[in-house]
C-alpha cells in the first residue's frame, strides 16, 4: 500500500510539472486589453481542419491578429419607406507577436526543433485603424432601388466587438469573437 501511495504522489508531481511547461487544455486564452494569450496546437488544427503534418508545415506562416470594430445600424430613408443600413463606423487591426511553444522531447516541426505545442501571443507589433462617415441626408442612397439620395437618417443601435484571428496565406480563421452593445 505504501508503494502505491508513493507511486500516486510521484504521478501527481509529474503531472504538475508537465502542466507548468505548457498549458494543458486545448482552449484559446486571450486578454484583449493586453493582447496577450495562448493558442494550443489543437485549437489551430480545429480551426483550419489540419493534421499534425499540415500544421507542422505551415506553423512558420501563421499570423495572429486582433481585430476591433464599432458598427452602427441606421434607419435610412431615400423616399417613402425607411430601411436598415449597417454603418461600419470604426475598424482596425493589430498584428500580434507570437512565440512557438515546443516540446523538445518529441519530434520536430519544420523550421523548429521540437514538437509544436502551441503559440504564446505576446502583444501587438503594429496596427492600423480608421473611421467612416455615417449615412446622412443628401448622400447617395445605399440602395439605388429605393431612391437617389438619403432624405432621412437616424442611428438605431450600435455594437462594438473584437476578435482574435489567425491567418496562413489566404486562409483566415477567427478563434475568439466578442461583441457587446456600444455606448453612445
């Protein structure tokens, strides 16, 4: 019985040490305020539908981004009957720095020495943002079948959001998305 207890204690200690070297759960963790977090190999495989071999081949091409936006819904009239229009008021993207997490005790990943476990997201490296002008009376009608110019416009609601996305070449996947009603 004493040997069994020691074996259980050693097993628990090894599990604790293994958990310290890299996150164990396959769930994206990301803080949009600091733009830091962790994306596990399994999250990337699920997002793209890739095998270990494909992920290994494309690991060095992955680019992580933090996207943000504020979209307004306006009620616009270009004649008699008003209709909803989405106005993309504010938008932007930060490209994020990342560092591959490797398990040195396992095979190799193309360009890396060790098996890819995941990626630490370590913050923004650069970004771009912009705003646009809302629909107002006198502008061209967003739906030409309803009239030539906007005769009335009223903001009905707003939503702000952000997303953590990852790209490999032309393929882009959102890993986490959050939207909330915007104030003002």
